[in-house]
C-alpha cells in the first residue's frame, strides 16, 4: 500500500490533468528547495504515466507500479551526479538509450536529480535532446537553483516550482501520520522550513526541539555562549529553528499583530524580550545567522563559526 | 501517443510564419530570390527566438523545387518553401539525407568534424544543396573549430553551413569572419501576444488579453518560453483560462493583494504590510515572483512620480494605470528608488539563503522605515554652504551676537539670496559704496574691525554664494574694491595660487588673514593702483619678507588686473582670524612653532644657525 504524498496537491493535479488529457510534455524542470518533495513527486509522476490500471494517479498495486517502487522498472531511470557532477558521458549514455522504444511502459521516464550540478558540457549536450525529445520519453530535471541553470535549458522545459508547505499544513500532516503531539509537530515543521523531506528526516533522527525560548536570547554570560555554541555544533538544524525566533522578535518589535508569529504561544514573553533589542540589532542577528549557515556549507570550522555567532547574538548587558 | 508540446507543434514552417526577426527574414528572402545564397551562415541570439527554426526553413527553401513555380502569384511567395514536396516533408521530419542537423554540444570533438569534412565532398543525394546545421556551435572544442576553418572558407559549391548558437562570444573570430552573421533579437511583447493569440485560436483555448500579456511579460521576449508557459497552463487547467487561474499556476500574487501590500508600504503602515504578505503566503504565492511583481510595480510608480506623461512606457491596463497614478503622489522618486534598492538586495539574499518569507519581511520593515526625507541634493547643497562659511573663517554658530541691527541681519537671508547687491536701509546715505560703508557702520562698535570678519560678513557670504560666478573680475576693479565678497574670492584664488607654487609657509601665514580694502574707498584706487590692507596677526607680519611681498603683489595684480599695494596691519585680537574659536580663546597665543619660525629668521640668530649648521631645539622665554 502506498503512502500518499504530503502536500503539493496543486502540482499533482496539474500533472494528473496532463496525463489524463494526454498532454504530457517531453521535458520538465522541477524547482524547489532541497528535500521539499521534488523527487517524490517526480517518481510518483513517472509511476502514474506508466500505471497499468489508472489514467491519473498511480495505483501502487499494478505490476508497473510495484516494479517502479522496487527500482527495477526498465523504463524508469534516475540519473544522479557521479561524484560532484553530472558528466557529459552520463548524458551521452542517456541519449543513446532514449531513442529506443519503451520496453514495458507507455513512456520512458528519465529523472535527473540535482541538475544544477550538471557541468557545462553536459548541460549543453542535453539541449538538443530536451528541445525535441523522442515522442515516447519524458525527461524530468530536478534542481534547487533555477538561476544556476542555463537559460537555454530553462527555456526548453516546463518549469514547475515547488514551494515549501505552510508550517501549519505540514504540522497537520505530521500529526496525522505519526504519533506526535502538536508542539513537536510544529517545532519540527518550523525547523524544516516547510520542506517535507527535511521534516521527515528530522523526525526519523529523533531530533527534539524544546519549544522554549532559545537560551541564547536569555543568556548574558559569555561562558553561556560557548556552552550554547557547543549544543549547536551537535545539532546544526537548531539554527533554522533559531532564526524563526528572531524573526518573531523583529515582527513584535515592529508592532506586527501576534497572529503572524511562528511561536504564537510565547507571544507575551517575546513581546517582553523584544523591548530589550533595537530593530537593527535584531535584523543583524538574523543576518548573522544566515551568514553562519552559509559558512557552514562552505566547510569552515563549524565550532569556531558557531561560537562567533553565539557571541554576536549574546545580549549586550 | 506522439504528443507534441505547443512550441514544437507550432514551430514555423515558412518564413512568413516566423515572428519578428524581420531583418533576418528579409535578407534571407532576398538572397533566395536573387540566388545569392551564402555558403556559411552564423545565427546567434537569445534562446527561443527562432535560430534553429529559421535554419530549417532556409534548408527547405533552398532545396524546394516547387518554390520557383509560384513566381506568377506574388513575389513574396517565391522565397517560401512549399512544405508539400518530398524534399520539404523529409526535411521537416528530419530524415533527409542532405540536411544534417548536428548537435555540436554532444559531438564537440575534432572527430565528428573530420567525419563531416569527409562527407562534404560527396554530392547531395537528391537535393540541390547539402546543408549542415551545426546547432549549439559554441560548444565545439577549439580543435574542432580549427578543423572546420578551411572547409568553412571554401566549401564545395553544393554545401551550405548554418551555425546556430546562443553564445556568440565563444565562437572564434576566424569562424565568424567566414560566415554571414545574423543576430536574432528578443521579440516585442505585442509580437508574442499576437503569436499566442493565433495559437490559442487554432487550439481552441479561451484566454483574455490580460492573461496573454501576463504570459508574455513572464517570457522576457523569448517566444519558446511563452509557448511553454501556455502549454503548462493548458496542460494543468484546460482549455479555458482566466487570469486568477493563471496567477495561481504561475505563482503570481493576485493583483489585489499586491496592491494592498504596496499601499501599506507607501503609507509606511508596517503591520498592514506584514498582514498582506501573510495573506499572500497563505494563498500559495511564489514569494520570488511576488518580489518581482513588487519591484515592477514600484518601478512603474517611480516612473509616474517622475512624470505623469511617462505612462506610455508602462505596460498595464488602463484601470491599473489610473490606480497607480493616484498612488504616485504618495512618494517621491527618491524614496521609491530606495525601496526598489532594498527589494533588489532582498532578491539576491533570497537566492543565496532561501527563507524567502523572512527576508521579504525584513525588506518590508526596512522599506517602511524609509521616511520621506530631505533630498540628498539639498543636504549636499546645505553642506557646501556651511563649508563655504567655514573656509572663510566664519562659524555658522557664532558665540557673540551681531553688533547692530540684528533684525536686518538675522531675519532676511532668504530674501537676500534673490537680490544680490542689497542696499541696507542703514547704509542708504552712502550710495557710492553702500556695502563697504555699511560694514564700517555696522561694525564700528567692535574693536579691530579690519582684522576680524564680523557677523555682517556671514551675510555677505550668502550673497556671494548665490551670486552668479563673476568672471569679469579684472575688468571691474572698482567693483572689487567695493565688494568684500569679490575680494574674498580673489583672496581665495591667491591662497590656491600660493599652494600651487609650493609657498606653504606664506600660505600658512595668510590663510587666517582677512583682506580689507583700504579705509575710505576713494583712496583705495589711487595712482598706485589698489591699496590693500591685510589684517594679520603681528607674529606673522614680521615673518613675511620683501621677496614674498613682491610675489604677493605680482600675483594679486594678475588676479585683479591692476597694480596692488599691500600693507600688513597687525590684528591684535584675533591672531587666527578663526571665528570658530570662542572669543575667550581668541587671545593672542603664539605657538611654539611660530616662535621657532620667528627665531630662525631673526637677523642675529639666522647667520649663526647657518654658520654652524645648527638647529633650534628649544626656545625659552626671557
């Protein structure tokens, strides 16, 4: 029995509609932040195209769907970066195979993940195939960064943007499907920034977010900063969580109504806290968190970066 | 099961169908008609503007045998391929032996080019010409390009090369110079709308003009992008499209909400702005799209704020335009520019870090905090006025009150600035030299008037700053004598001249000194020319020797245009002539530096110093 996809209803409807009206295009480009559900939807779309028993959504029970689930459907192939890049040889290989007719299914589906990591030669190599793919094939490109793609590639694909889910929606789904309480569901969805895959990953790791005001906002002692930084080092997702708190502080500081807050339960305490900061302090705190996040992705010394961040965020006495 | 997307299905099959690119089409048509077909073409331009399409049409047109039979109907028809004959349909389906479409990006090495070169020698199988379309030509390796050079220069008579690329700069110059260069351009909005309309009619898709213009705006002038958008819309919605659905699918915020947001920002009503943003998020708006919409909107408002006749540049419906015109009064172009800057910065931040909502909220907070400020140019002007005053040794905030007639000094500057040579009521009787005599009259209560710029000078500066620059200085010496502003200007020029000549010590002595025309203006212009008294601290007057005086005279004569006599008057009260100091500190202080200088020039000390090559280390008071 297959589990339904969380969120992205509108996109799924569009894709189902395309299948039902026999208007499936030859090339799609799915764009969205990491782990938002692009690959899940792409796989589901592929199954739905080839599903033997349904005209729209994949049934999940027919031979074709089960083969796809098990990863041995001959007409479904996923191409991932080999090493750091998707290389031109991988694309040439694809071009060789794509001209053949599908073996079992209605159409051959090729899913290329992380195409922003396709090198320039490979990307150009793909252009002619994308422009006029063989009639019985579908190429689905997945990327996190539309701007990293060649304009010539973008122009040849049906671009489908994936948005993170609303935190409340995602929390609802999580509560429905897993045995967790509301506060946990909310804090996980918040930390995941509405990306389904990330939320599921956090849930699986058993990450726990205390739904209390972050220590760093209360701490005044420099030694505390180092202790907190150590915690962050063990759990870098905490930064994603942290930024939502600072965002709430800015909002309150600027007189936004409480219903816009992420952490509505703590509105009163936050309102108190907000008075201790100036707007610029709060905004630069958010900026500092984002910069640290970017730095962490660039292989800096994590402990050092987080300690610097903690010291920066420390409230000046 | 061979569904083709709209962009493929509606790929033009004859020159007449091609949208835009008239400069290319006309040339090619004429070439075909006059049978002057080149042997190598280079088509370049942005994606989705028709390069490959035109290359294929050209291939058909030169090979189609039916083309010439149509001459009797019309001239334009002659260049068009018939699209019926065997050759045309073979080429259209991509299975002609004689039209080879090579994907240079996949076959970028030297080997495929060598193979191609071998094949060019063979005569065409059926058609008149053998045509090589080398698409994405920019991806060929340098070796491959070089291998192609000789063939491209003088191909066999039956061969035509067509190179197509999006990146002209990556094609070697040697290749470009062997080809006929055709640039394909972005298409106009209405050309795209026209094409989309035709497709919609043929495909039985219902869509209104607003929807079409939304699509064409999004496509940025590339027809394929526009057609793909239409494809996506019809695939996901169906044959009947309305604007709301289009907004929804493309992730645009509804105009209503965007307008709400922009109103709030213009009113600097932050909570309202944040609420509208929240609504947009809940409606599933793509926040980056929403950001682009806001930028466009503010840009349009800025255009209207600059001039309401700029509305022809703005692409929007009449009703929207009216709404915008109402709003345009709410903000100055400067403020709108700053808002746009904030939004642009946010755009790049979102690209870098994600978290569009938080960044957009920050942007709104920043945008709402921009008050309708003073224009930068005005601030600069005021600053330069103040600087001007300080340079003349006059402080904007004076510690002592103007000696006389405070009303006439303090209250009237704005009026003064419009009428330059003002006649003060108090100075009225002395018509000949009203201003100078007025200084005398007004400042008579202050001792050492000549040495000290008085409050009336402040007023005089104002006149000077607002007067048109007077160039006829030398012509009107009398004027110079009479007007202390003129004099001050000349003095400044003199100082600059001294600096340029490297006479820094002299410059230093005179910097604080104030020139005054000799008392009694009639006497100022005597047979000896202009007599100039320079008020200078006594410590300095002794330091200026005869050579330096001669130099000063010479320079001043040059500047004024008449011989000048200089005499230095000791000013006891104000050695620095620097009014920024409070009066208490304006006592006669001689710095150690000055003392040392004085000592070095002392007629008794100086030879001793020279004799022994000595230095003065310390000066002790007697």
